[in-house]
């Protein structure tokens, strides 16, 4: 329901599970960006297995930072799930702790005025840069997204929702699980589950906040 009618962007799209979830939720269009041709092939296959074809579901092979710098268009819902580290001959080395400030700022430039960015990563020592809390409205999703199986090790994932501070408050966006019904900018831990399997049939898409 959160993706219904929205233009959806998945950065570091991996096998396309987020795009499939968004499409199943009624997204008007999906764009999946990843540097790996193998992952994009899996994404294409997973979308097709679930009945999603055509120009509404784009696959873009690119380094995500470079794609954001040169790309056009905006999206109402963005899912940003970068790796902890990445080394590639086809792109600059990436480290989520070092590079997330630039990455999130670039991603927010592609966010529609009343859109939401969902940012998650899996680096246990991760710390969100304080500047981001001043530039954007940020909602921590920890208590709503940590699976019960990981309740004793909540730092296995981190997750936040970002909106443009001057636009729609987070608590007014349909379906977003805010901890209190206000607009917060405090920094705490969070988590977001993401299926790793390329076998899409039978996935519980309720695990994704899309």
C-alpha cells in the first residue's frame, strides 16, 4: 500500500526484491540500479516471474553514485540499501560509513517533493552523520523493523526514513510506521529486513516497508 501509485527507485538493487515488492504493492513504475550485470539479470527474472514486464520496470547498470549525479527525474519512494564495502574495477571503491553523506544528499536530490527515502545498511558500527539530521526530516525505524529473531542483536541492520524537511511530515505519509505521531530528528539505531533469495515466489513482502 505504501508503494501504490508511486514512482519507485531501488539503488544497489541486488536481485530486485525491493522492486518486486514495490510493483506488487502497486507502484506505477520501478527503476532498479546496480553495477552488476548478474544481479540485474536476476532482477529482470524476478520481476518477470511475478508478472512485471515492459517500460514501467527499468533496469539500469551503473555505479549508483555516478547514476545519481548524471540522472534525471524524481521518485516518490526510494529504497537505498548500499553494501558495507564495495571494490570494483568498473567504479570507485565504496564504504558506507565514509560515503553515505554524499550518497544520501545525492539521493535526496532525486526525491519528489512529498516523497520518502528509506535508507538501510548492515554495518554494525555505522553512525549516521549529524549533518543529515539538520538538513532533512529523519525518522528512525528501529523498533518497527527489527525482526524478533534479531531482537538480541539489533545492530545487524540500521534503517531510517528521510523526507525533505519543508514538505510532508513523516507522520502524515500513508503507511509509514512512525514510533510517535510527530516529526523527529533524533538519532538512534534501526533495522530493515531484506530477503536475500532470488526465489521471489513465496516471499513475505510484508517484511519490506514499501
